[in-house]
C-alpha cells in the first residue's frame, strides 16, 4: 500500500478548512489544515505534495504573502488557488500553478488529480 499524497489547505475560516478537508479526503488524498490568523499562519513541519490556498484571507496576512511563506517552506509543492473570482487574480499568479473557483467540488477534485495524478 502506498502513502497518500497530502494536500495542505490554507484558509482563515475553520468551516472552509473542514469542508475542503472532506472534499480532499473523499478524493483519496490526505488533508492537512493550516488556519490563517490575523497576521500569521502556522505551517506543518511535514512535507506536503500540494497546497490549496484560499485567496480571500481576512486580516493582515494576504494570500500573496502566504504564498511566499509556502514557497519558502515547501519549494516543490505546487499551489492551487481557491477563490470566488472568475479568473486568477493577477497578484497571486506568479506564485501558483492553478486556479479553481469556489463552489465546484467536482472541478476542484479534477484539478487535484491533474496536478497530483490519480494514484491515490
């Protein structure tokens, strides 16, 4: 049996962390969560295979700053942005490999499988 790919979900809303955790796990991946506080986020020490980052963070820590932190900790893990926007916001584009609009779990799972492979 192989180890499941891990997806780190970063959001400022604990309910969103749970909901997206369920979606990620139902797709066969291991979900990890990091909740963004006003001006910080505690990233897990373990290796992650992909980061799912909410674009609309409240507080002083923006999605761009969070993406920079993610890059410094998990240089090889691709970042997939989750947003209410209709297209990828320009400021985050240089940091990420993909974009998914909120509210479409099937599309999210499709993008996870494209980026990680369907081996999980």
